[in-house]
């Protein structure tokens, strides 16, 4: 994939909710327009160890492929990655390992050590390297921000209908036991 390049969707994709689905739809459109494969990037575990993951790695990879990813690039979230600057992550992972030619992220995407780099910094790095860039704006339903945090809260409150609305699909049985 490095030689041809790809359209790359960045995120952790926990839960693969409607906001993530919108990001993947944008990726599919860009990949089709550019005649490139669609790649999604995730980590093997959450960069935020204090939140219970809605989806484990295997399920996340399956969902990403179901929503259009031709390939899923999984980076181990180890000490090296945790301490890596956003500039180095961009150079080593996005450019060298994945070979992205077009990058898509959510409006609130953070990366690099302690989330020190944001979507604006990513856009600037992409532009400086001749890589296309797209930021997907916040996704809301009936005034409710769609996020993994909102889904965890709905599950904690026992509001399965709201969790399903935010997900865009039925809540798996094991999620009904989530404690945020």
C-alpha cells in the first residue's frame, strides 16, 4: 500500500457510532474519487486507560471493514507511541508506515504525546507534505452530540434507545453491562 498510497481515516473508533460512520463515508467518497484504497487507523487499546472500551480490537477491525475500510492499520499503544510527538507520529506512521495520500479525521481529533496536536496541526502537516486533508465536523442527532462518551453515559443510565440512536444499530448484549 505504501507505493500507491491510500485515503486514511484516523480515530480510535470505539463503538463505531454514527459520527465514526460519517467519517468512514467521507473516506469512501475520497477513496473513490482518488481511486485509492481506504485505510482506517486505530490503536490496539485505548489511549485513555480510564474509560472502558465499548469495542475490543477484533470487533473494531470488523466494524471498520464493514463500514468500508479496505485495510485497518493497528498501532500498538505502547510507551514509545504514548511518548511520541505528533510530528514524529505523522512522519513515521502516517507517511512512512501507511503511506497516506489523503487524511480524514474528526473535528476534535487529537494525537501525539498527551494529545498535544490537533486537527489544525494535522491539516498543516498534510498541506506541507502535499497530502490532501479533510476534517469531518461534529455529528449531532436532535441536538445530541454523538460520541463514545455519550453512548457510555446512555448505557450507564440504562437508556438503551438513546445508545442505539447514537450508534445507528442495536446495542450488543454485552454493552448493556457497561459502567462508564
